[in-house]
C-alpha cells in the first residue's frame, strides 16, 4: 500500500460512525503511535536547524521525540541506516542528487529506496550549489570558467598552493555527495590540471574565507541555504564560477550517473563569471525523507512532513547565528523554538492539518 493510500485509510478509520439512538459518534483525534520517534540529521551543521524544527513540531503533536544528534550521518550512510530502521526520518534530503543513494541495495537485495518515502516541499527549487572563486583574482586575470583555468598553465599555477602542478578546488568530505560530483566533473571534462582537496568542510571553508578576504586565489564548493555563503559574499568578495558552456555539465555518462545537462543555467546574473551561468549542478529540492514503515504507521507525522515549508532566508539567518557562536545543542533547540514562536499562526495551521490528516 502506498503512503497516500495509507494516510487516506487512516483518516477514514478515524471517523467511526456508530448507530446509536439515531446519532453518530465521531472518534477522537488521531494520536501518536506509542514509542519514541527517532529523528536523524545530516553531518553538516547548516542542516541542524531543520532537524530541530521538525522534532519540536512532532513534540507539539504529542510524540515523544529523541535527539537528532544521536543519529547524525553523512548521506552515504544515512539512507541505508534509515531504510534499516536505525532512525525514522531526516529533513536533509537533497534531490535529485541523493536519489543515487536510494539505488543501492540492502542485504536482502531490495533497493534502499523501496524502504523510504520522500515527503513535502520543505525548500523547493531554491537549494543552490556550485563553486565560487575570489572575485578580485577573476577580475584581474579575466577568468570566465573552470574550463579556461584548466587550459591555461598560468591560471592553474595561481591555484596550486602545494606545488604539485595541479590547481586546487576546495571541495567536500568524501562521505558527502558533492565530492563525487566534483571528481566526476574533472573526469568528464578531462581537466587533468585540476584536483579536488577533500577535508572536513568547516575547516576547509574557513581557510578559503581567509584567502578570499586577503585577495588570494581560491576556488571553493559552497551552497545555499548556508551561512558560509553569506560569509563568502557572491558578487562582492567572490563570483560563482561557471564550468564553461553546457557541454561541460555532467550528462549522466559518468560512473555516478549524475545528469544535469537538461537543467537551466543558474540565475546568478552578474554574480557569476559566465553568462549564461552553467554552474555544473542543478537547482535542488530539500525534502524530508522517512522510513516507509514509520510513515505508514504514523499518518499524523507523515502529514506534518508534507505541509511544512521553511523559508530559505530563515535557515540562513539561523546558520549565521550558529557560526557566530550560538553553536551548542541547546542553542539549536532554542533557535527552533524561537522560530516556531515567531511563526505561530502558520505553525498552528500545519499542526491542524497534521491532526486532521
């Protein structure tokens, strides 16, 4: 039975009409399934806020909710763990990119995606990602694309900080998805003069920010919503870096199967080195992913996941507070509660929708 049918059946079952004295008796509102809901979260700090908001909303619905910090995973591990029931949901699915993790198999041979369901429209068509480059360096050297850098030894040398002859792209940890995409961009385009530097992201991006502020050459992967992007300041301190024309965008033929060739250019305008701006990624949706069995057993929670929408600017604002030092677990929970209080009317509408299914 698919999730929507399960929700409909559960909603119908909540209305029990009993013929008694010519009157109909309506059952009580749906109640949470007994037990503790186990939320998870991604291992990037800019996603902690969403996990805290959804957890707090579930508590308002009457669920007992565990601590998302106890189930923190990179995507390479998260979807398998969720499919196996190690935790119930997370709010950090980036689609369509993360669908690649749904295709892997469990020990019984079933695809991981068969045990999961994607719900709601938390942040739709607004999750942007790509590479940025120090603006002053790009202006001084007439840099218009990553393909141009690879083809020019003098430009490659600008970004070669370790003397190995390769220009460096500050990328992502190996357990994320973006590191695979950057590697496959390099392979797909035969950019043999470039390499990705992989490390824990906070330290890597802080080093880039220092280089950018000093006017030094740097190429960095980043994304929105993220407070890091605010620090990098596209259009002022950095440009978004075009990969070249559309022929340089992954077309599904590399090992990971990422196909962004049909996506339109990024809407960055003068903040990009190229016009049109072929950034190399598609615009993504951030959505809740849940264990299918959990969602079917908890239609009230599933309905909540379907209706919640988080403004991207509010996520960025919380990220900046986190980066400015309000970065303890208690701070994140407080940020979520403050956001809920400031948006009480819309939150109450979500809760009502969840209760009525």
